[in-house]
C-alpha cells in the first residue's frame, strides 16, 4: 500500500512510522521546503500542491490546526485513512475520524467520538463518552477525564488534565501542564493550575508555521 504524507516534519516522521505499522510499505513526503530531500528514511518527492495529482492514500501531518484543516478540505477527494498505532488501546465502540492519528500508548475509552484530522499524541488518554472535535490536538501525555467535549481546533497541551464533565470551546490553546476544572467558553490561551486565560488568541495554534 502506498501513502503520501504532506508535511516532512518531526510529526510527519512519527506519522510515517505508524503508517508503516498500518501496512503502508511505500511512503513518500511532500513539503514546500525545497531543501528537504528525506524525512526519516522516506523521500520528499515534491511540494504540497502536488498532492492534487496523487493517487495514493494521503495523510496531512501538519501540526498547525488551521493548515491541517485547509489541506484536508483542499484534498477532500482523496482517501485519508485514520492511522492507529498498534500499541494504543481503543475501545470497540469508539469512533475515529478520517485523517486522525492515534500514537503509541494512547488510550481511547468507550463511548468516545474523535473527529477528523485529530492528533491523539503519545501516551495521552481520552476517557469514556468524550466528544473531540475536528483538528483537535491532544498533546503528549495529556489526559481528558470522562464526558469531556472539546471544540474544533483546540490544542490540549502536553501533560495537561481536563477534569470530567468539562466543555472546552473551539480555538483554545491549553498550555502544557495545565489543569482545567471549569468549562471554557471563549477562545484564547489558558495556562496554569487551575487554568487562567492569559491571551485572547491562541497564538501559534492559528498563526504558526505550516509545519
Ligand atoms: C501556553 C503556550 C502556548 C504559551 O505560549 P506563548 O503564547 O508563546 O506565551 P509566552 O511564552 O509568551 O508566555 C506568556 C506567559 O505565560 C506563562 N506560561 C506560558 N506557558 C505556560 C504554561 N504552560 N504553564 C504556566 N505558565 C505558562 C509564561 O511564563 C509567561 O508568563 P510571564 O508573562 O509572567 O512571564 C505555551 O507555553 C505552551 O504551553 N505550549 C504547549 C506546548 C505543547 O503542548 N506541546 C506539545 C507538543 S506534543
């Protein structure tokens, strides 16, 4: 099976590793940085827009949620698989959207629905009955307790915890190590234990590099 991965970054490298474990034996990257010839052991064969001509399965491995959404919409006619690391634990009835990656050590418990283009990063957990919107990133080691709802394009920072029965709206950046114990209903950057809003925008999440 052949897979083209858009985004030759560190994240892309991890995605390629999982893709190989999912049975893709021919992998190539596309990236707009012309100086890149390899990502890990896989070749960078062209620029992002060349995805238009690709007949393989396609995966968008871009950390920035805005760019990830843009490319997934742009190439919505392609088949974009969900990539699941075999050493993650996923409940039988959990729903995982297209173009989502679930990394090693992640746990997704029963009744949970994960949208499209989501990153469930290494050793994170999403407990029972959670609803995770499109293009969300649950970063390394973050934990969502039961019945948590996360809006589109929110970033849950590395090592943070969201208490049970919490709603977080779309477009939020939750800082590394944060603890969320109350609902968040306006976009922005939130840090600390318990979290406080420090910025009305989500900084790098929306305006950072495409990689
Ligand atoms: C929250 C975050 C996005 C803020 O980044 P930023 O907008 O560049 O903010 P700054 O670095 O200017 O920090 C602003 C203030 O918040 C504080 N702050 C930043 N991140 C913090 C965090 N995670 N926890 C507590 N305080 C934090 C800073 O110390 C600074 O305080 P000061 O004004 O008193 O000096 C970033 O620090 C963060 O936590 N990113 C998450 C990274 C991550 O999860 N990576 C996962 C990869 S898998």
